[in-house]
């Protein structure tokens, strides 16, 4: 699993997350809070929807917003991993 983590670190990586796969051998964990944020954003967009737009626009908006957030955080965190490998961490 996570060989460099102690027991506490291993447990913390499992809390409120599910597996998102691996990138270059690095396990990706996704928080359940991200799903909650998606539903909250979809609900807020639904409440403030513009009458002339299709019914699915709020869901599409929330989905694209979350996708941008996930990609941004993923690239940021992979940058940390890359630098740790290059510096011997």
C-alpha cells in the first residue's frame, strides 16, 4: 500500500475517500466531500437557473466546475510528488 506512511498516515489516507486509480504508480484517493460539493453546486445552480437554458445546464455546470477543480489539484499534487522524487524524498 503506502510503504512510506506509518499506521496513522495509512489510516488518514483511507478516511472519507475512495480509490481513483493510479497515475505513474501513485495511488489517487478522492474525497467523498467532492461528491457533496458537486451536489451542492448543482443545487445552487438549479435554484439560480436562467429560464431560457435547458434543464441539464445546472448539472453540466457543476460537473465541469468539479472537473476543473480536480484537475487543478491533481496537477498540483503530482508536482509535489515529482519534486519529492527528484530531491530523493
